[in-house]
């Protein structure tokens, strides 16, 4: 219950910050262009707090923290005295209105740059992407990748750390091949490998991008010793305890954590005979994994256990820290990379290269907020930067109900020399609302299935 409340609290803080920056972008540019802002609202529904400034703008914090809006004077909807017509949004030039509309998404990109700039001045823990093991029969094995090589670039684009490499690999989904540049960790020997990715399948709910290629990177190794038991879980009911080392399942010796997870996932509601080491003594327990549905509709087992892990291999972990100017450059570069990735993934959804099963909604965002906030400041700031970029990108999509849809109408107005008819705009808004509701519904159903 505490975890749920923590996630909800972190979600409200994250969304509140991101929505405030987005709406402030609209608000600030509107005022700079002489538009009267009637209301600046963070959230929807009943107002919890409200106040007015000297220019008559009402500032509101509302009950439902899932968005916000800036309400500007517009004589198409508001009775406006002749002497105040020049304060109406619709009386401004097309270029001014376009600037006001685009200012919201731009504020999200600027916020992401600021967050990343701050992170890289504080110092960001990173890891070098060095291959520890290549799994037999995998895409990586077919390309003859070898352990002890560091992946330095994907299709010529540099990847100095695991975080950057992860983003570059996700961008390659749906392509038939990719080229990895590698350098041997000890000798410094450089080489390239072509990966055939025509049969590449990636399920982010069940594996990492590296798992899907058959690559294990050098990092802390999950052990078969238990670090956490979920309260009320099948593991607790069976008598497993923190510190237990699971050595055998059904008389089969365990060498790796993933062997244990395979046993558990493949045997829902099936008794498993386990042998464990507890404080130096060997004990036998019978454990019955619970059942849960995966995103693709299959049933898999679970115990509710978290493994302990070994330490980082020497020379892999480091802290990336920059002076203010260099940190700003990195912030701009990474914001651009996240923006490009977001647009790329939208294209993959449209053309079917990535399944809509991978869409995430508010529940997943809340879980991400809670998890990263629990890890620490840098993890939470990383999450904020990612969601801020996604919010900016989504709002630029040419759906009439979004900022991008308004921009689309204004571009048409700029070309035609007259506004799009109200009838056409109304139809567009209805279609846009239906598409958006459909996508939100799919994302919410995905969230529920993941639970």
C-alpha cells in the first residue's frame, strides 16, 4: 500500500512539474504577444486553490492532476468590448498564434535540456557497454560477437555508455540489419559486425533490448540469493526468506538467476521442489508459483522474489560529470536524441514495426515515477527529462485536439490566406478526440494487463 501511495505522490509531482512548464510556455508567449490570459489551470475539475494577478489572470490548481490548460480571450467564444479586441487570441497574426501554440511543446524540450544540464553538473553514474556473454542461437551469436568487446557505436553513431547504446538500439527496431562498432577491452582492437535483425523480436515487458539480441553486458550479476520477498507472495507463503540461496529446482542445479526465472515462469501453479542454503544449512522446500497474465495473453508463473547481485566489474562503472558549458551541450544533444527516438517510435507504431501492446498509460507512468523517485534524484530527473520530451513530441502530432493540430490549421490558413472553416475544424476536433481516446484506452488496458 505504501508503494502505491509513493507512486501516486511521485506521479502527481512529476505531472504537475511537466504540465506547469508546458502551460507556462503558452502563457508567457501569449502575454508577450499582447493576449489576455483569462485562466492558467494546472489540473482539471474542481479548483482546490485559486488566485488572480494584477492583469486579471486567474491561476488555478484543480483536483484531477492529469493535464492543464491556458484559457485566452477569444472573441469567437467570449463577449469582448471593441476597445479590448486587440487582446483576443484570434485577432493576432497567424505567426503570433503559431508562436503561442508551439511555445508549450518547446517549453517541454527546454525543461528537458535544463534537467539534463543539471544532472550532468551533479554527476551521472554510467556504465561502459562491454559484452560479458553472448547467448547461443541468438542474433548476437550469429553475428559472431565476442565477450570483452565494448560496443562503441551503432551504425556510426557513438555510444559511450549503456544509456546511450540502449536508445540507439531501440531506434533500430523494424530494420533488417545494423552495424555495431566494437573495441576489445584489453588490446584496443577495433572491429565491426553486421547483425541480421529481420527476425528480431523485442518485448520490453519481459526483457531488455540487450536480452532480445542475446547479449549480456558486464554489470552486477543477479544471484540466486534472495534480497527481497514480496509480502503475501507465493514465496513468503512457501517459507522462503531474505538471504536464502536457491541451489536446486527439481534436482537440477542452478548456476544463473535466469535459470531460476525460467523455471518459475514456465511452471505456474505447479509445485517445485527447491533446495536452499540458509545460514549454511541445506533445506528442502516445496514452492508453488502464482499465475499472472502477460501483455500478450499468456500465463506465466511468479514468486515475488528479488535477487541479490554481485558488485560491478572493475573499470565498468564511472561517473560522467561536466562543467556548466559542457553539461549544457550534453543536455541539448541528449534532448535531441530523445526527441528523434520519440518520433521514430511513433512512426514504428504507425507502420506496425512496434506493437501497440507496448503503449504505456498513466499507471505505467506512475510506476516509473515511483520507482525512479525511490532510486534517487538522478534517476527521477532522468525520468522527468524523458517524459517531458515525450509530452512535447505528442503535443506536436497533427491531431486537431493537440497543439500540433492547431498548428496544422494555422499552416493551412497561412497558405490559403484565410482560416479553416469552423465546420471543418469541428469535424477535425471530433476525429482527433476519437483517435486520442482510442490510444488512451489501449494504453490503459495495457497498463491493467501489466498489473
